[in-house]
C-alpha cells in the first residue's frame, strides 16, 4: 500500500505456534481462548509477518522471520509452516537477496532474526542479505551476545554473530532516524532494548510494533506475554504508543497476528483500545 511517497508491503516467512499461556502471561485461558483458539498442545497460531519499505530508492526490511537453519525437531515443536518463505515473498515483489539495502531488527529473538543469516552449501553460515546494513539497538545486541539462563533459548548466535564477522551491523543508542521518515524508536518491555519502527511520509504515519503488541488480541493493556522480561515496562510503553496512535491516527502494523496485518486504533466509551479500519493483505 502507499504511505505518502513510500510503499509498504507485508512479507511473510510463514507461520508457527507458541504456547498460549506464554503468549498471554497472567491472563487466564478462559479469557484469552475467546480470541485465540489453542490446539491440543495448548499452542496458538501466529504469523511471521515482516515488512518491506520502499523509500527514497531503498529497500528496507523490518525483521526476517524464522529463517531456514532450524532442524526438524524445532519445526515439529513450533508447528512451523514456512509457505511461503521470506525469500519467496520478496521474489514475488521482484527482489532478491542483493536488493535489500537495510535490515532493521526489532530485537534478536529467533522468530524475528532467524532469517538474518542462512546456511551455505558448505555448511558455513553467512548474512542472507550481503549488501545490507543490519540495524538493532546496541543494548539488544549485548543482551543477545551475553544471554543468560532466562534468555538464551530465545537468542541463537548464528542469527547475529556471522553479521558481526562481516562488519554489517549498525548498533544504535536510543531513538534514531535511519532515513528521512524512518525512525527506530525504543519500545522497551519485551526485551530491555526492543525497538519499533515509525514510518512517516506526507503526513501519514505507520508504526511496526514487533513484540510490543504482537497480535490484535494483545491490544488490552493487561494482555502482556509471559516472555516479556519487563512486563510493567511493557504496560507503560503500550499505553504511550497506543495513546499516540489514537491521537495521531497511526496505522499500526502487527507482526504475529494470523489474520490482521494492520489497522487504526481508537478508545471506546470505556476507555479501552479497540481496532478500527482493519486491513489484511493476505
């Protein structure tokens, strides 16, 4: 779709499933299952919707999905279905690996950065996008590289270390305008230095939420993932982002919702955030 003079496209790396209890934290299943039906293993379906931005002659990719490096056990555990893959999605838009100029990672968890790298025929692992600069917060990179017992299951070194070896990382320190109209904004809570991406052109604004609000079902303020390292920070960051989205009519972009990719938000009479003008490109 057009966003001012920019073009934005959802590009998918398929779907997977995660435990419903972990996805909704302290919210009881009797409440969250009304909006997200779980399978026999208590897993809920999630999309892997990344974003392609075409702006000022550049192709900018936000997040990269799961990628192709994981084994059959991983695929079975998370019910992975990578049809189409991220590279196939880009190919449909006429783009190959060498056509991406920038990759912005909201954070470095395996379902957001797995496609950063790929396994070559000789089993070496190299950056998927050889001509891109990869962008994330320095604090996020440090937390991934120094993962502890609580976080190491979410961080895979193969998703970020080979990029460092090729000197393709650009590590940010706080909110940063990466290109005129495209700004990385720290949205802490899920991880200490998680970031969202604000896209503005000709008075129109879209905001890629990453894991701050992974699905439409997570719009209510208390609906916070058990995966979040700083849930109280998530609460306040959500409030801040949603208030601005209401006031300034932002288009919100959801990374993991299996049905809805985007929409505008408003407050109802009870002060709750609800979605309007839903958009789905699938």
